[in-house]
């Protein structure tokens, strides 16, 4: 296996790991937020805003890896 093939495989594995981690993180965040809302419905707006900000940060990880994969693929 040459270095280009190894790097291609590494980028693919990194993208898959980032997507899997992002999916698990989003699932845990949304599940926890819904559980918190069910316990305290009056705090709905605060909990939803915190969850949305957290989900944006979680998704940013996957987007960064995707951008890196596209940058590497263009070389």
C-alpha cells in the first residue's frame, strides 16, 4: 500500500468516526434535553436553546472533517 492509498483510507476512517461520534452525541443531547423538558416544562426555552447550541458544536466536528476530506481529495 502506497502513502496515497494509506492517506485515503485514513481520511475515510476519520470521516466515518466523526460521523458516528456526531450521531451518538446528537442522540444523547436530544434525549437528555427531552428528558429535562419532560421534568421541567417551564424551562422549555432555556433547555431548547442550550440543546440547539450544543448540537451546532457537535455537528461542527463532522463538518470540519468533511472539509478536510474535500481539501485532501482536491490535491
